[in-house]
C-alpha cells in the first residue's frame, strides 16, 4: 500500500510543477490544435488523423499494430477506423492468416487527404521546433524518450499488480 501524503505535503502540493501535469497539459493543447486544424481543413478528428498517418507509415496492418504505434487503445482505433472507412479513407479487409483480425489500409482517397493535411502538420512542427534551439530540441527528444520508457515500465508494473 502506498503511503498517504501528510497534511503539510497536501498544502504545499503544486500540481502545475509535476511532469505528468505539464506533459498532459501540453498534450491536450496540441491535440486541440490538431483537432482545429484537421477538423477545419479535412473534416477529421485528431484521432482519425493520427490513425491515418500511422497507417500510411506502417502500410496495411492490423488495428493492434496501429494502436501500438499511435499509442491509442483498441477501442479508439476501432472507432476511428470505422469512421475513416465510412469516409472512404481507409479500407478494412479480413486477414487471410487469422479471420478474427482485420487489416487496415489507406485508400487512394485517404492518400489525397494525407497529402492535403501534411502541409499543415509540417508547418505546426516547424513552428514548434522554431521555439527551441538545436540543443534544446535534442534534449527534449532524450527527455521524452526517457520519460516514455519509464512511464511504460510503471504502467507494466501497475498492470502486473
């Protein structure tokens, strides 16, 4: 059992200084920014856009593989895939090796949407990178990799409890 915080610790607690709080706030801001951008320009949600770009990167693959790369859970991928199939941007076919699995792939219409949206994505990336010098950007990459690895370890430990 974890220890309880003291009354003094609770009084001093400043959540805005925590890594989890700060990264979560940034992630929410970026997701809202992407939602606004791809929503206005492409009629997609940030989750749909993420799945589309991940599938473009991976090529035809299972929803599980896409979920792992996109860091989405299976239900999020299933819902986004269903919506993208309905829009004609993804195709879904049965896996010949395992009929229980579905293979997702980007359609030609999906490729056109990716080409239309990638410019905005690259502009956002350039603007965000522009507020960091090369050393800060490299340090950010190392910090994110270390934090991601540790968070995965912590999650694995919790799920093993």
